[in-house]
C-alpha cells in the first residue's frame, strides 16, 4: 500500500476512535442525568416530609376534627386520643405517621408524588417494609444515611426508589415507649418512588441529537483527511513528474550537444536547443536570441571580424542554457529568492559550460557562457574573475545581457524601459562593465538606432 494511503487509514482510524471515546463519555454523562436529577428531587421531598413530621412530633401529635375519611387512628393507644371541646365538638389526635400517610396519599399524590413510611417492627401492618425497604432499613442500622435503586416498571419505563431513615428521638418515645427503642435507634424509614420516564425521554432526545452532531463531525473529519490525502498524493505525483521532466530535458540537451560536435551549422543547432529550452522557460529563450543579436552588433562595432562576431552571436544564443537545471518556479519567482534558490541560479554559467564543453568549434563558446556573469571588479560569479582575465566575448555578453534583461518584461517584474537600461550600463561602466564595450553599445542604440526585436 502507498505510504500516504497507509497514513490516511491510520489517521481515519484514530479519528474514529477518538470520536467513539468522546461520544461514549458524553453518552454516559447524559444517561446518568435523569437518575441524578430524580435523586435531588427525592431528597428534597423527603427532607420536607421529615421536617413536618418533626414539627408534629414536637407537639406529641396534633388534634384535628375527625371525619369519615380520616377517623381516629385505631393504632394510637394514648388515653387522650379523643377529646370533646366545651361546646361539644369532637377532636382526635393525629400522630406523625398517620399525618405523613394522609399528606402523601391524599395531597401530594395529586402532583404525582408518593411516599411510604415503614419499619421492621410496625405498629400498623400497612407500614410493613417490602423487600427492598427491609434491605435498606438493615443498611441504615449499619450506618447508611440513604438508599436508592432503579427498577423497571410494568409500563416498560424506569423508576427511582429512594429512602431515608427515621431515628428515635425523645419526643417519639411518648407513643413508641413500649417497643424497646433507645434514642438514636433506626425506628424506620420513609421512601419515595420517582418516575424516570420523562427524564429518560429527554435524555434519549439529547443522545439522538448528540449522535447526529458526532456523525456530522466524524464525516467532516474524514472528508478533511481524504482531501489531505488527495492533495499530498497529487503533490507527490507532480514532484515526481517534474523530476522526470528535468532529467529528460537534461539528457536530451546533453545528447543533442554530443551529437552536435560533428555538425557544421552550429546556429541551426543552437536554435533547436533554444526552442527546447523555450518549452520550459519562454522568457529565457527570447532573451537569449535578443542578447545574441545585440552582442554580435557590439562585436562588429568594436571592430572584431565577421567570424569572431559570429562566435559571439552563437555564445549569446545559448548563454543561459544552464538554466535548464533550475526549476521553473524558481526561475519565475516574484520577490526575493531564498539563499538556496539564489545559489541554484548562480550555478547556471558553470552548468552551461559543462553542457557545451563537448562542442568542437573555432570559437570559445563554452568559456564565454561560463564567464558571462563575471564582472570587471571581481564581483561576478562563478569564479570572481577580474578585468582582462575575463575573455572579450564574455565581457560583450555581460553588457548585452544587462541591457536586454533590464529593458524587457519578466513575469515577476515590469521592464524598466530601454533608456533606464542604457543609463544603468553607463552607471556600471568602468566598475563592473568594460567601458569600451559600453561605449560601443550606446553608439549602436543612439547613433545607429538599433532596437530589440519583439
Ligand atoms: C402521638 C404519638 C406518636 C408520636 C409522637 C410518634 N409516633 Fe410514630 N407512630 C405512632 C403510631 C400510633 C403509629 C402506628 C399507626 C400509624 O401508622 O399511624 C406510628 C408509626 C410509626 C412508624 C411506622 C411503623 C409502625 O410502627 O407502624 C414509624 C417509623 C414511626 N412511627 C416513627 C416515629 C418517630 C421517629 C417519631 C418521633 C420523631 C414518632 N414516630 C412519633 C404514634 C406516634
Ligand atoms: Fe545568465
């Protein structure tokens, strides 16, 4: 498998795993919600019930008018259970447990709230503890302060059962004294059931929308990973193709030159070579031809022979052939070049020399190409040659190259115009450029009205 593909697969698996874990954690938190909320509800209900029981115990029970629905409590054995007021009205004593039952059964139950008071030793059989209540009461005797459990209902939903202990206090013994309790004992407990179906429905809704969000995020992530893969694959392919192209064009050039050494008409061959370079770098190709033409004119103006001038022309036609080795994006890069890119560019005279050195011709073409960026004051490259160590052909190319390059457009900068270019070589005359050659060049433009072809 392609290594990029393998990385992508790994990334996708990691991404999926990460989301699964996050979703699971979120899911668990939401699922715990309804029970936690019901517990809070149960605790506050029981504490309010225990408070009003405590209030009633404080008075040893409270007297109310008995009704048919709430008759005197047969389990309450106190002698003053039933009283008659002076004007003949009957009153009966309501003990806290009786009161709790009435309130929970007949008033709270309208709100869907329920409760049950129970004991391991009930006075009233209605207060008998069921199995879970019994377990909880035994746990309270061991010191637990509350008990809860979640049970399924017959309707298929869930219910929270929650229970708290009731401890024997001094005021309780007034009625419970013959049961053998001591203060602080667990006398019983009070439990409530809270329906979880509403909370569960809400949680299910949240989980569903959470799942939707997670699936969306998951898909977006996978899409991103996929796009990343495609991009890096095509980048890799592009790079490979470029490398291939570069190798091919270098080989072609070299093969071409090697065959060329026998060819008599170098100019035709150089044309062919230049048009090959043009495929990659159209600017350099046109540049070379214009430099060649101007350089030949300068050579003639300097009084060189037709034959020597022809050699200068030929050298001009291929003076930048070494750029075949530089990637096109570096050649045409606007703005500042990095150090690495700069050093790539500075190699082209030597590369050109290496490509051309196999040619057997009467002219110093390879040497002229190698030296065309040398400068009189030694500031040039690649060898930093000075003054007369630079051959005449190369000094002519340097002037023609500078004028052409400055006056013409490049993809990364506009041309400065011919006048600015001529002013520039005048400026450099004597320091970097040969003054005699600069003079000749200016004459050609000013007196002979020479112009570059398009
Ligand atoms: C006025 C008398 C009276 C007082 C005071 C009183 N109780 Fe009771 N209690 C009763 C009676 C009577 C019953 C049983 C009949 C019933 O269920 O109403 C009972 C029932 C209970 C039960 C249910 C189990 C059973 O025995 O049937 C518990 C638990 C309980 N009382 C706890 C207490 C606690 C704790 C206190 C003190 C905070 C207390 N009682 C104060 C009279 C009293
Ligand atoms: Fe150059």
